[in-house]
């Protein structure tokens, strides 16, 4: 987790309690971890971030959809293009809007935390010595060190 993400988490004042903790910790915690595994903290943070990303996506697409759909349904485009939407079609389009939000949210079911993907923790870059190329046959073994 980078420093910015850690600062955001601390700034939100979210309390976490481990399931085997005291009752007062469980009552005051916003998130209660069932197992005694601290990796679940990373999982909880990543799920919260993925959920907020999905909420922002849903709000964006609903805003765009309604920005385009409401003027068309109100007949604003009739003087220019003679385009009018019947109330039945407007109701169907609103149902499609709700369906797209629901289907977009269901994509969270495929969420895999970084610890399970193998991307958890900070990895150090490969050492420069490991990136060196092996000497070729035309170059004597001790030639590069002089």
C-alpha cells in the first residue's frame, strides 16, 4: 500500500476489529474480521476500494444516460429531429439503465485480491547484477574487469 492510500485510510477513521478480540472492540469497529489473519485487512481495504470504484462508475454512466435520455423523453429534440419517445419506450429505457447498473455491479463478483493474484506486498526490483548478460565467446572472461 502506498503512502497516499494509507493516509486516505487513516483519514477516514475506519475501525477494524478481529473476531477473537474483545466485545467492546467488536462493537466499536466498523469492520469486523472473522479470522485472526491480518492479511484480511488488506483484503478489506481492496474490496472497499473496488466497491467505491464501481459506485463511481455506476454514477457516471447513470448521469450520462439520464443527461441524454431525459431531454429526449421530454421532447426537447422534437423541433429539430421530430424525435419523440413513447412513455412505454421511456419506461423500458429506464429499466435498461437499472439493468446496466446491476450488471456492472455484478462484475465485483470476479474481484480477486492482490494477495491471491500474487501481487501482494512491495516487490524489490531485480538486482542489477542479475540483469547482467553472460559473457560471450568472443569476450575473454576477465576482459570486462580491467
